[in-house]
C-alpha cells in the first residue's frame, strides 16, 4: 500500500512538472510548438490529450438484481458508499457478473485495488478490455508512430494522412538528444528547414507537371489531383516529420503498451510518449493503473513497470 501511495505521489509530481493539467476530469500534457528562424514549426516533446474515457451507469443493473431471491440481497450492490472512476467500476462490474458477486460477500469498492491486483497477477485481464480511453497524440515523429502502430490488439488508430494534407500543416519533431547540444540542435533546425523547403518545391514542380498533362499524375477530380501530388512529394519527408493521431485503447492493451514502451529497453522517444500516456491514465484511474512503479534511469528519464505484466 505504501508503494502505491509513493508512486502516486511521484507520478502526480511528474505530471505537474511536465505541465500536466486536468480539465473537466480529462488529463492532458500539452507540447509547445517552436519555430526555426526561417519559420519551420517543430515540437520538442510528445503532446498527450485524453479526449474520451468511460461513463459508467451501474444503476442500470437494478431490474436485473431485483429479479433474484431477496435473501441474496443483490440490490445492495448498488449502494456501495465508495465511488470508483467509471473505468474501474465498469471493469469491476464486468468481473463481478462472472461470479454473480453482488451479495454481501462481494468485494466492495473500497477493496477494488486488491480485486484488480488479484486479476492482473493471475493474468485474467479480459475484464480490462471493457474500458477504453482515447487520446490525441501529437509532437510525435513518424518513426515513433511506426513503432506504436505495431500494437494491434485492442487499439484504434486514426492518423494524419500525408496524402491528403498539404505542406501548410507540416511540422517536425526534435529528438531529446539534439535539444541540449548546440551543434545537433542547429543541424536539426537546418534539416527541418530544408525538408520543408524541398517538400514545397517538389509539390510545386509536380503540380506544374500535372497542369502540363503529365500522365503519371493525371486525375479526374481536384481532390484526387492534390492527393497525387502529395502522395508523391511525401516520399521526401524524413522520419522526423510529426505524425499526429487519435489513438484509442482498452485498458488491457494500454497496460501492455506501457509495459513494452515505458520500459528501460524501449527507444527513448516512445518511452517519453508512453510515460506521458501512463501519467494521464494514472490521473484518470489510480486503481486500474495503481500497481505501476516509476523508476529513474541513469539518463534522468523515467521508466514505468509493474510486477503484473501482460494481464
Ligand atoms: C524494445 C523493442 C524492440 C523491438 N524491436 C523490433 C525489431 O527490431 N523489429 C520488429 O519488427 N519489431 C520490433 N519490435 C516490435 C515488437 O516485435 C512487436 O511487434 C510490438 O512490440 C507489438 O507488440 P505485440 O506483438 O505484443 O502486439 P500487440 O498488438 O500489442 O498485442 C498484444 C498481445 O496480443 C497477442 N496477439 C496480438 N496479435 C496476435 C496475433 N496475430 N496472433 C497471436 N497473438 C496475438 C500477443 O500475445 C501480444 O503480445 C520491438 C519492440 C520493442 C518493445
């Protein structure tokens, strides 16, 4: 229990140190946009905004619970004095339906953390699949999102289309390793300026060719024509290009991603992203994500781990 409180305190401090805010119960860690002297926009850290979470109404169980023998005292299930986050309540109720654990001997909400610890330590993670959270993720490079989308089970992805959007929304991501080194930072800014300029020049030249009737770019519709120009020009874009997405995961999948990607062996940019996702989730539901521990690594960054991996 002490460990839980200690991690809770440390993750709250880290959330605040990273500029985390909670608006109407939705945690966010925003990332500021910067510009090179030539005006090319770029970001230095991942931005994570929780935009959706469960809204559970167990009062809807009343008709079901009242239909059993009154001696079982099932309707008392709805009178638990302790309110849980909706995401925990949903998973707990789903688990308790399995064994019809509604009577006086059930695990009450006060002991929800221990209930989930029993489930996760035994690898019975399927009840965690009921609660989903959605995030807007930005300030993340195309190389990081390529790693993130390797997680297939229990997630949904809607990512910016480099075929559809124009160079006007092109931004870049500076890796942490470049940020505090004057030479590496200058080289990064130079690369970002060149990539943006080359992309614009290529799009312009493809457009001219298309207007001149180049067969490889011919298109019947205006949107189609723009796509043909942009899908070709995007081949120039580097891994440092920002690739924002809305990313949704159920709690079982989210836990797995945190365990794989906020680990010491994970690549540093995705670890920074997974850490922020964890900090937001822990704020939203300290019970479902309460078994994790934060450990400082020699480079001053943090990893997140749990004894109950892969629930
Ligand atoms: C440090 C690190 C280094 C890596 N290096 C490389 C690399 O060099 N090259 C490379 O290609 N990838 C690499 N990866 C990616 C890794 O191999 C996985 O593809 C990625 O982490 C997704 O995890 P997952 O397979 O658990 O899939 P998820 O989609 O997150 O699935 C979760 C779990 O569901 C089950 N599951 C999901 N899909 C299936 C399925 N089709 N069949 C059966 N069970 C399934 C599995 O138990 C799986 O663990 C690396 C990952 C990490 C964390």
